[in-house]
């Protein structure tokens, strides 16, 4: 297949000497090499509950200057409890299926804090039912939130990083279902959305490395949230655990947080385009 004009754009730019100079992510000589988010402003989509809220807590515990939840739903008790412990945990009502809404939130964060250093594209949804039953509107809803939402969050924040000259980090929440089926509750479209999320990170990482922007993903297995309430109630759960091996329990959302902190921190300055599966072996079958 012959390359399209967009395929060859960077080569042409390089030939004409108009390409963007390469922005080196290597920390400067004063960097302490401590894994920390000190001074960093982090936005997390869907952080009012579940995995997003867990990531927010671990980012705050690791000295993030501000953490913003960009979520559609109003803060509930858990969000407010974390805000009470960390007044630097803020909320901006955002619909990540709308580019206008994402852009407004990102601009507000920069107006309030002067910067944005990291974005976690985490908001997502699933629906479990046999493949033969899915209708187009179900797929459109899922792809619109999980894939288009993550894509436009990344694109909008990458533009902002470039505008501000910030060596930003983008982390997307993929899923073990991006690799193989969730045998506990199949959802073919959901797995497809998460495979798309994991895959897009590779190309975004490649395209934006010259701007000093890193893009990675994390693939959780079973995490205890509203999305997985059904898992442990299955009558055959104990038997499944016996046969799957690994850790016979779901994860607490905070157990994923360290990996997000690492990928958002300057300590991961040479890490881009990778996925970190966190599944306690269960879900990694
Ligand atoms: N729970 C698991 O076991 C598991 C495993 C693998 C991957 N994941 C992924 O992790 C992410 C978080 O899952 P969770 O279990 O915490 O889910 P959850 O349903 O508990 O939380 C999702 C959050 O996203 C928000 N949200 C929904 N639509 C939105 C929109 N249009 N704009 C902004 N925010 C929106 C919701 O209000 C909610 O706060 C999802 O992408 C999910 O696919 C979850």
C-alpha cells in the first residue's frame, strides 16, 4: 500500500528542515530520582468513584499539587470524603464524550493552577450480554465513551502540553479484556473498545515523543467497583478462583495507583508506548 500524505508528513518536514526539535524528557541534573508527583497537576476522568477515585487518592498520597476529577456525575459521599482529607482534590463536571466539555475543563484547570502535567483517561463503561444480542446503539455508546472519549482527552491535553511547553504524561485505563475475553461476563464490544485504547497509545506515544509527551496504558483485571459488583456474587466464584490460580480476590482500586503514579511521574521519563497489566494473575488467564 502506498503511503498517504499524512504518513509522509513528518519525513517531508524533516527533509525541509521544518520538523519540531526533539524535546528530551530526561530529568535535569538536580532531579532527586524520588518517585513523586510533587508540583504536578493531574486530571483524571471518571474520578468520582471506582478506579478513578482510587488513582486520585494514590496521586494525592504521593504529593500531587492538585488532582482534578473530570466526571459527569455529581460528587458522592466517597468523593467528598477524599476532598475532606485532601482539599487539593477538585472536581469539574465534564462529559468526555464532548470535545467542547473536555476543552473547557482542561482550560479551567490551567486557569486555576497555571499548568497541567498529566491526564488519566479513565472514564469508561461496559455492558455484559451475549454477542448476538448487541444492537448498534449499545456499541455506539460504548465506543463513544471508551474510545472516542479517551482519544479526544488525549488530543486536547496534548495540544495544551505543547502550547505550554510541558513534558506531559497521558495514561489510559485499558483492561485485561483488551488481550482476551472476560470469562466471568463476556462483552465482545467492551473488549474491542479496550483493545482500541491500548493500541492507540502506541501510535500516540510514537507521534508525540518528539514533543516530550509520553503515552502509556494500564490494564486492570478484576477491581472491586460498581462495574464488577456481580463478579463475587456468582455462585461458582470460589470454584473459578480455585482453577484460575493467582490471587483469589478482586483488587482494591488503590492497588493500581502506584503504577499510575509511576507513569505520571518524571521517574518514568524513558517509558512510553507500554501497557502495564495489573491483574493478580486472575484475569490474566
Ligand atoms: N472495575 C474493573 O474491574 C475494571 C477492570 C478493567 C478496566 N476497567 C476500566 O476502568 C475504568 C473505570 O472503571 P470503574 O470500574 O471505576 O467504573 P465506574 O463505573 O465505577 O466509574 C466510572 C466513572 O466514569 C464516570 N463517567 C461515565 N461517563 C462519563 C462521561 N461521559 N464523562 C465523564 N465521566 C464519565 C462515571 O460517572 C464514574 O464516576 C473504566 O474505563 C473501565 O472500563 C475497570
